C-alpha cells in the first residue's frame, strides 16, 4: 500500500494496480510506464508540481504531452507559472519525483487536470512510487482530488 492506494481505499474508489519493471535510466518515466503496460500514452497521465504566483499547484497531463505553463497559470488565475523545484515538489507531496501521485499527497494542493482526461473510460496515474501505476475512472480522479478541468497540455 502507498498513500495513494490508502487514500483511494478510504474513499471507496475502485482501482487496479499495475506494477511494471522500472528502469531508472529511462528518459521519460511516463512513456516508460505506457510502453511497459501496453497502454496508449494518451491514457497514462503524469503528475507535475508547478508554482503559480508562488503557490504550489498540481497539474495532471497525458505523458504524451507537455504541461503548458501559461495555460496552467490562466486556469488558476495566476499571472505566471513555473515548474516547482524537485525538492519542493517531493517535500510538499511526500513522493519521489517520477512517482508523484495525484492521490494521497502529504499536503493538499489545488489540482488541475487536462481536459483530455474525459476522453477515456479509465486512465493510469502513478500509484505513488516508480514502477507502480494505478488505473482509475476519470470521475473518481476528479472527485477525490477536487481537481478542476482545463486544457493545460500541448504536444
């Protein structure tokens, strides 16, 4: 169990765990997960932490895309957003970079999920450690995280 799976269990959310062999030398942990699990990259979402006008914000986007920081800033009503320093992201979430889950974070942060989430019956996100993803229904991801939807990714 990870804090992510504990949080989902506490909320009564059904999910499926998907372990895979993680290669720490992989260029993109998210694309590695998609390939290892045999899932389209558009269904695998990465969890990133940014600072919008100084406040930490969690962004969840498909691994096949990049986070659009300007769009994220607009979505949360900020003038500017930048990627958070890795150590700050890890400290704030309680997870190691590359294994940050949108669920069960150490502190609660405003969360924005890319609109494309709703294009899928189920999606995959980190279960809280590298080499372990979980599959969940999009509405449960939104409900448990309290996230808002916005177009925050770009190719």
